[in-house]
C-alpha cells in the first residue's frame, strides 16, 4: 500500500522546492549558494532544480492557485524570522492545491498498481487547512 503523501514526497514536494528556488533566483536575484542555504538543500540540488533535472516530474509552474503560497513562503524565508509552523502550513496548502488538480494521479497508479484512479478521488476531495477553519 502506497499512501498519497509518499507519492507527493517524490513528485509534488520537489516541484514546490523547484518553484521556490526559481523565485529566489529570478525574482530576488540570489545565487545558487544563497538559495541552497535558504532552502536547506545542497547547491547541487538548486542547480538541478534550475536545469529542470529535479523537481519537474509534475509541471506545476502554470497552476495559478499556488503562486500566492509560493510568494508567502519565499517572503517568510527571506524575512529571517523562521516561522516553522507558518511555513509548514503554507507548504501543506500548496501540496493540497497541487494534488487537487489530479496531476499526481498517474504517479500514484505507477506506485501502486492496485489503485483505481477513476474510483479514488482522494486528492481532489482534500480540504486545505484554510477550508477547515
């Protein structure tokens, strides 16, 4: 049995980190070493994000709903006051928004052949943390 969060670790999370790295480099003018330090990854990982070698199994660049989350996470990271709970909440909301697009379904199917995508609908029915308030 493969849990959707396990699939997200391999597909969605790297895609979000790649977007954050792109934002930090292109919009904030930081170099790969600075981005690596901020994101807590290696400079090599940032290089792979920028060359689309890592973090592009799922293309999330065009999902408009996630850009505010990405912007807020980048702002928090640049602020210098690390607010772990707030950052984690934003990251989870971003993941939920991506999963609700059904982009992850094919990865779930590849990970567990017993999954019947047409009957699942789990990720499309996820409520974000904001919806639960």
